[in-house]
């Protein structure tokens, strides 16, 4: 063979080797790029899955909190209704007591008036008037004390359901901070 042909054959072999090396390098580079893309997709998928899980958890927490608040609000409404019922019943009882006391006072006044009609002297009238005034003041003070006690008791009873809700709110929502 001639040297030119040998050189050409060697050059062709070298070129073929260079092409093969270049193709191999490109294949390796492509495989690296493909692996990097796959790795990036895997990371993105995991990140997306984590984000979805956190979002789902947040939505579930929000729903649970909303349900708890709704339940708590219902309890508050029940407490207000109970307090209103206690107040209405107690006020009715106090009103009945006040009416009975007023009726007794009127009856005492009428009896006093009748007894004044039967007096025979000024001294007897003054004594009768003094006794009636003293008795009336004592009864009025006693009734005022009873009314004040009943009013205080009613206020305590009517406020009890509301105070219980406030205590529950402090216990429940105080833990959140």
C-alpha cells in the first residue's frame, strides 16, 4: 500500500475514533443531562407532594378550628338563653313577692285607717299612729333587705352560665398562645 493510502486510512481511523469519542462524550453528557432532569423532576415532585400535604393539613386544621368555633358559639348562645330564662323566672318571682308585699302593706294601711276611726282621744290616735309608723318602717326595711338579697341571688344565678362560658373561653383559647 502506498503511504498516502496508509496516511488516509490512518486519518480516517483517527477521524472515526474522534467521531466515536465525540459521540460517546455526547452520549455521556446526554445521560448526565437526562439524569439531572430526572433528579430535578423527582425533587419537584417531592416538593409538590410536601406542599400538597401541608396545604391539606392546613385546610383540615382550619376546618377543625371552624367547627370548634361554631360549637363554642353554640355553647355561648345556650348560656345566654339559660341566663335569660333564669333571669326571667327570678324576676317573675321577685315581682310576685313585691306584689304580695305591696298588697300586705295596703291591707295594713286599710286596717290602720279603720282603727283610727275608732279612737277616742288624741293620745290614743298619736300612739296608734306611732305604732303604725314604726311597724311600717320595720316591714319596709325587712322587705327591702329581702328584695336586695333576692336581687343579688338572681344576679348571681343569671350570671353563672355566662361566667362558666368565660372561664371555658379563657381555658380553651388561653392555651393557644
